[in-house]
């Protein structure tokens, strides 16, 4: 039995769709469909039922999934232990990071690390999904969470603060007596339309109007003067096209962690990378925590 067949099978089983599996494996969906079809032909049995809700495992599929999952864990364990013994400052480091963090927070640091270590190649996976570090879906994760999984090690880089911002180009609007009553919030979705916490108390009168499920789009909308957005401070405080809205409240919403698997604690390139990023993010902690705003 070909391990690659099992790898494609596991991806479809986990995601419940060919498209989701293809994205996780960084291949096109036609490749995944072809591999699953070939695997089923080899076995002479169907492994999935194609339903309106996605791919559902058959009885045989469930049995193979249990065995393949165990095999994947063992192979991943061997791979991690071998990687952990690597004393060379060369090779690949796979880094998973939400797109906004990669673009707004750490790209300059990644560029500097790359200049310092020209034999190390960085592979960025721009995903907010918590990739499985035990299975080597990534080596290092920048993860936004309250408490990281117990099987991973690393360090909290800081608290991510957020605040209310408006377009600097339209800043004079804020002097108008009816600005608050006429200016809308830019919210996320129907479920998360209104802010909560201290921000909700300090800004109770803004009206809900727009919904955008993208931090990048929200930031662009704020710049254009479409309304007031609640943005992460590290992404907005250094942007001259944005200003904070009085009374300039910022509040902690998330924690940012840098995590990796314990088996990689003796890998020279992983340790070099995480120590570099620990130091770099300590310098940026005031920006993370909303303390760098000049007003």
C-alpha cells in the first residue's frame, strides 16, 4: 500500500471535501480526486460516499482511517525526532501564520532572519486554522489563542490589543456635533455585529451598517471613511491613514503565541528561528499591546 494514497485519503477524511484536502496538501483538487479514485480502484471498494454535505467515510473507510491515523502519528514521530537531531543552520522551516500577522507584523523580521541565515528557506503557510504540528503540517506556529495545546511548547509573545479607528483623511468629520449618530460601525458578521467589553461601553452610540469578514477589507474601509472599525493595534497604530477615535481606548482581545513541538527543541535551525523571533517580538510588544500610539 502506497503511503501517498493514505495521505490523500486522510486529508479528505479530515476535511470532508476534495477542495479542503487539496488546500491542505497544496495541490489542485483534480489531483486529490484522481488519487482517491485510484486508491478505491486498487482496494475494489468505496472509501467515501459522495453526499450533498461532503465526503462521508464508508464502513471500510472508517476502519482504514483508524489504522492510517495511527501510522501517520508514528511516521510523524520518527520525522520529528530526526529533525530534532539536525544541528545544521540550513534547510526548510515551515511557518504557519494568519495572513494579517504575516503581512503587518513579522514580515520585516522574517526578511532580516533570511539575510542572516541564507541557507535556511522559509515556507509561509498563511492560515488561521491550527495546523497539526505533531504531524509536521508546520514546524512553527504563530497562533492567536487564550491557552495553547499542552503538547506544544513555546512562549507567549504578548497580548493583542484592539482599538477603534477612523480615516485620517476624514478626521475633521469627528468635530461635527452629529458625527457619532451618523457614523456606522464596520462589523464582522450578523452574529458579531456589535462590540463587547470596554469598547462597547466607551462607544455606545455608533450605528451598525456594514459587515466585512476580513481584517484587510475592514482596514481599507476605515481608510476610505466608510465607518469606524475595531482593528488590532499592531496593524493600525503605525498607519498614517488611520487615527484612533477618542477616548482612544484599547483593550486586550487575544494572546499571541509562538509554538513548536517538543521534539524540535534540539533542532539548531528551529531554535535559532524561535529565539530570533522571541527577541524581535519583545521589541514590538508596545505595538502589540496598543502602547505605541502617538495620537
